[in-house]
C-alpha cells in the first residue's frame, strides 16, 4: 500500500490538454487490461470518479475493497462504459 496524492479523474479531465488526457487514458486502459489478464475484477470502475486518481502524469486505480478474483467482469469494459456514458467528465453516476 502507498499514499497517492493527486486529483480525481473527473477534475483532471477539465484541466488536461488533449495530449495529456490521451496519455492518462492509455495508461488507465493498460492497467485495466493487466488486471483483466490476471483475473482480478475491480468491480467498481464503472464509477471512476471514486476509484481513479491522477498523480504525476499517471493514473492510479484505488479502493480494491470489492475486488474479486476469477470474475467475468471486465475492467476494460467498465472503464470504457464510464467514458462513453460521460461519467468521467461529469462526475455523476
């Protein structure tokens, strides 16, 4: 465990340039893919405003309290759904 000081993703997207946002989203999707590849489902990435912090140009997925192993839930699908539905941008559920 480590302390991550940063800003929630919904605050970051307001001030980030398109290039910075592209880097962060690529990093976040890569991390989600890595979690999927080991069979670890975060289970709450459909609400990234509460579970993704941006610090020093990197995305950090936090709060694995409801995570589970060997779940069929895709972290990539959850985060993409949140992006498509605009939850990252509005901060609403």
